[in-house]
C-alpha cells in the first residue's frame, strides 16, 4: 500500500502542476477576448481565429482542470444520503462511485475520442469557418484531458482505500487552500514583484 500511496502522491503532484498552469489560460482567454473586442470596435477588424482560439483554450481549461477539480474535492456532490453517513460510509460511496461510474465513463470517453483525433489529424481537419484554425489539436485535448482524469481518479481511489486502512488522512476533507482565482491573483502579484 505504501508504494501505491507514493504513486498517488506523484499523480497528485502532476495534477497540481497542471492545475496551477492552466489557471493562467483563464487570463490568456480573457486577454484574447478583450483584444478581439477592442480591435473590432476601434479598427473594425475581427477574425474567426480569435474566437476559435478562445474556444480551444476554454476546452483545455475545462478538460485539463477536471482532474485538478477532483483532487481538490471541488466537484459537484449530491449529499442527500452520504451527508448522513459516517466518514467511512462516505468513503465507501466514493470508492463505489469511482469504480463503477467515474472510471468507466472517463476510460470510455478517452478510448472513443482517440480515433476521432486520429481521423482529424490524418485528414488535417480544418475549421469550417473562414479564417478558422486547424481542428486536430483541440480534438487531442479530449483524450488527454480524460487520461488526466483517469489517473487522478486512480489516485483518489488509492487515497480512499488508504484512509479506510488508516494509512493516510481523509482525502475528502476540504483543505483551506486558496481558490483558483485567488491563486491567479497571487501569481500575478508575484510576477509584478519580480519585474
């Protein structure tokens, strides 16, 4: 079990790194949207490429952030039953949900999206919009994003089993970490301090 907990820790570290990196994409998307709006109203210029890159980056934020959200225990829960159970009971519900719902769904989407990406890559699929972008990179985001969700799900499963065995703290306990928005604000302040 100790080696599995070390694997879980490595996965958590990767997920945390990816999560903290994609937070910056929110700022990038906002700047692109603002720049596009300013150009449209000041010099009467706009491009479908600006709109599509926003969609691509939003997709990356959503897909790559799913594992990060799971790790931080910030995903949506319906605690009608689980809220009335002990921590052990809640952990068993989490284990059941991860094994029978989350992992099969994430593996299926990852598996089924791979051929769609390969077809788009092989055909060098382009956007149907004038001035649009190549489509295969965004198609690749789906299997990668769900792969990241699968490995984080495995990490969460390991931690919950470890918790039931008394080998690690409760992984579902909410930590008092800053929100992603607060992290982005802190990172921007740190960057300004370095300049």
